[in-house]
C-alpha cells in the first residue's frame, strides 16, 4: 500500500483502543508496518491515550453500555472504517480481486494448456521439417562420398610406384597418328588408358582394349570405348584380375557389344 494513502485519525484511535474488527485490524497493521507517517501518528495517539488514562478519574459506565457495545460487535453492525471503504473502492484493489477470482476458475488452466500444446506442436513440426530436409540430402551425400572415394583411389593409383606405363601408336607412324597410353599395376589389376587422334568407328562398332599377358596366354578384354568428336577416349579401372604381368596392350575394332577374342587388324599396340 503506498504511503500517499494514510489512515484517518479516527481509525488510528480505534486501532490503539483495540476496538477494530479482525479484518480491519490485519489491513491497518500491514499498512502501519510500511507507512512511516501513520506509524508516527499511531505512536502519538498511543502516548496521548496513556496520558489521559493517568489524569482522568475512573468513572463507571452507564448501565447496559458494555452489553450494548459487545452486542453491536457480535452482530457486525460496526461499519467499516473509512480507510477500508476507500481501499475497497480503489481500482487497483478491484482489479486485483478480479484477477484473483479469474485465476481460481478453470479458464487459466485451459489457456495455459492450450498454449503449451501449441508450443509442443510447433517444436514437433519443426523437427519433422528438419528430418525431411535431411532425408532429401542423403542421396546427394552418398553420391558425393562415392565420387570422393573414386577420386581418392584414382589419385593414389596415379601416384603409386607399381604402375606400368605403356604408349601405343599406329604402325607405320604418321603425323597426328592415333596413339594410346596405358598406366597399369599388375599387383592390383588396375588400369588407366587414354587415347587421342582416334577415328570414329563404323556404325555398330567400337574399340576394344586388350591386355596381352607376359606369359603368352589368351588376351584379356580390358574395356570398350568410342572417341569423342576430337578423337579422344579413356578407359579407367576396367574389371581385370590382379597379379597378371602385362607383356603389352592392343586395340582392335569390335562389335559394340564386345568380343571374347581380338579381331584383326590390331589398330594400336604397345609393350
């Protein structure tokens, strides 16, 4: 309660005499404990009452006065003090009472429950959206991991010390003649072949690369290829068995589906 609102003197006198009702007494006690002005005024009244009690002679009450006073207190006929009346009429007091009554109804609990449910639904929706986005990115992530692994493997192969490099040229050697270069590792069976100045094969045909074993065995197919418009082509990591020493490589023209054995003539060869 702010100090700007003070208890009237009549109420303080009743407070000092102890004639207030319990509800009024608790309200005034709370105010006096916080208001320096009212507390000082109450002290002055208590001193004056004490002084009156020492100088005034004791007189008997009129007959029936005590009984009428007690009956009035018990019947509740004593009107509220001006302080309590003013408090009950203040907007702040009415608003606080209305808010307290509203909190005691089920409505606040329903509002809070609805707000909590809405917040929970928002969190769940946000999590599901992120999960959907992550699932959409999974194919891209897997493709990136695959490409990265292949590039790493190719880099390790090109930088290795066990690869055998072979150059293939047309015979007899002509200006801008077709040629090929093979980088081969017998230990791992991995091969990288590049060709340049290669003519476009006939319709339905393609070039086939052959590995010629050093032991003189049957030629091993090492991949099909067709050149681009500039005559360039490449075969990277064909399916070859490991631990086969190469005596050389050759290129022939075969059906586009491939051939189990090379068909003459051999276009390019090298050892």
